[in-house]
């Protein structure tokens, strides 16, 4: 799957599952449960409290790509350095997601043929990220910013693809889509800690289906 195909799948399905603090040994089980629930894009975040976070994240990416290949777009999150971008892409990552706008990170991501999704808060940051080559600008934290803020920002900047990340729930999916975001990144509201701790993969699959169904319902109502 090339960059254009991966980006097309991301925009079609609209949902990125954010996997933060996932034990390496659970990565494939969790990925399978999410896949069964309809998720097709995964973000494994770098845990910078872990001195070996780069190596561990690359293990997660390799393991999931080995199983799913082109059936799943996999990449890294909380990418703060060029070195993290390089390691992730070398491991098979196809998407690089950051909480901030770092032009060097965006440039390296694009140079390596991966999807760039930096996080932004203000109109200045949104435009800066877009001009630097970002494929989608991540509005973060979306739950705190709220729908009215995103609606206002998209007034003059509607030409820039934006996703809503942080605090999104199935019940608010339609509200965010109605103001023009092209997708979502969802962490704790989807990959709930209690599911991970207990190993309840059926519950994780069921939770994923709720998000996927909310998106499908919005698309059905629009047509």
C-alpha cells in the first residue's frame, strides 16, 4: 500500500485508534480486536518515559504489519523527533502523528513517503502545519476546544483537512463531522484501560463497533 492508498483508506474510514502504553506482547491481540470492530488505522504512541520507547514502538508496528499487511494502516504517535520518524517508517509505519507542529518532523515524514498528521491548536499553527506539507492537521485537544471553536476555525480555513483528536465519543461523532472534520483520533474512549488490563478483547471489539457505526450512521443520514 503506497502513501496515496493509505491516505485514501484513512479518509474513507475516518477513525484512527490511538494505542498508548500498550504492552508489546498485547499489540497484535489488540490490533486484531480493533480490526474485527472495523478499525483500519492504528497509532502506536511513543512513551517518552520509557528509555527504550523507540525500539518498543517499532516492535509493535512490525508485529501488526506482519499480520495485517495492507489491510491495516499502522504508524506512530507522539512523534517528536526526526529520529523517531525514521525508525517508525523503517519498521513499516505509514503514518506519523504528533501533538505539535515541528516543521522538521513534517518534512522528514513526507520525504520518507509517509502520512503526516501534526497536532495544532491555533489558526497560526494550523496554517503553518499545512504549509509545511501536513496531509491532515490534528486539532488537539478537540474535546476541550469544542465544536464551536472548530466551526469558527474552519470558517476561514476550511480548505485544510482537519481531524478531531482528544475527548471524542460515539455520541459526539456527528457533531464534529457536521462542522467539517475529516476524521478522528481516539484513545482512551476507545481503547479503554480496563479492557487492556483484563484482556477483554470482545469488549474492545464492541467499543470499536460503536465508533464505526456512529460514522456510518452519519454518512447514511447525509446521503
